[in-house]
């Protein structure tokens, strides 16, 4: 892993070197797992226990995940980054929402491209499972986009001393 990090550091401008942190990236991925669990929990509880329609329950789940991931990132992944105070916190929260909505758009576009525009098949036991295999690829690309955008725009790690 250290070799990969060193190779990436060679192509990343010095100003953005703080993006190439294996620890921070690992934390970011871990936070994504927490977000996915939050999203699906809210979706299940609202949909199954309270009879909320799928789309409204999903919207609530996505928003919950964004808030949970922001708070975990604020206090763990990017702890100590950015200015302090309520106004700065609110500004980062707003930026995070914008950045994450971009990540959602990237994920859906990549998934659409992989499943609707490319003629790829992954046949297992007579069933094409490419639509399932394409999903983690789209999520991975969106996660990378979110990591870079959150690092630069929300927590501004490139301004580290």
C-alpha cells in the first residue's frame, strides 16, 4: 500500500499532497459504510414499520446518511480541518450536501453507462448478473469523487500548513 501511495504522490501537485493520506482515505471509506447502514436502516424502518412510500423512505434514508457521514467525517476523518465555529460548521454542511449530490449523480451516470450503454454480460448459472457487478464499480467511482471533492471543498485539506 505504501508503494501505491508514493506513486500517487508523484503525480499529485504539492498543494494537494494532503489528499494522499491512506489513513484519511480508509476513514472516509469506513464512514461510507456507516452511511450505507444508516440509509438502509431508515429506509427499512420507515417503509416496513411505518408504511412510508419507498421513495420518501429512501429520500429520508439518503438525507440521514449524508448527515451521519458528515458528522463522522467532521469529528474523525477531517477532525481539525477547516475553521471552527457554527457558521463554518454550517458552511461545511452545506458544501457537503452539494458535494454528495454530485457523487450521487456520478454514481447513477456510471451505473447507467455500465448497464445501459455497454454490451457487457456476466452470466452465472444462466443469469446475467452484470447489473449487480456494475453497482460497486459505480459506487467506487462516486466514492473517489466524493473523497476528493469533500477534501478540497468541504474541509479544504489543501490549505494545511
